[in-house]
């Protein structure tokens, strides 16, 4: 089977959804403050290949206006595969391993602390 080079096309932002925002800390004093901005947006985009519409999604740290266009490439053998999408927007495997590892360390530390109190 011959590998075909990916084809460049224009993608258009179709939706922008806030998925995480910065918490506001209320101290009860005059000087309330906000934590650093950890806002994340799920950006959905569409693109057309051979008369068919396809879509993809990625995470951005800023709001992207609807209708914004940008270049992507797609696999001509499987047009749903594109260079603009992220594989797993909600929980990358690295994050999962990091969280599980941190949980194990916390359990071991708590266990050690309780045994030696």
C-alpha cells in the first residue's frame, strides 16, 4: 500500500466552549483576588473534502472566534484524520499516569504516617 502525502485545506471554527475557568478566591476582606487564569476552551472546527464535511477538535487557552480559519492537513485515505485534532481532549494517557502515580504516593505517605504516629 502506497502512503499518500496529507493534503492541506482550510478549517473553520464552528464552536468554542469554555471547559475550565479560573476560580475566584473570596477572602472576606476588601482584597479579594483571582487565581491565575486556567481557562480552557474546546474548539470544534469543520473542513470539507470531496464535498463532505468533517470535523475535529482541540483545546485552546483562549477564546477563538467563530468563523476563524486556519490551515490543517488531512489524510486522503481517511479524511477524518487531520493535523488539527487532539487525540483525547479530556484525559491524555500521560495525565492519567501522572494522577495515578500521585495517588499511589499519597496513599503510601498516609499509610506510613498512620503507622508511625
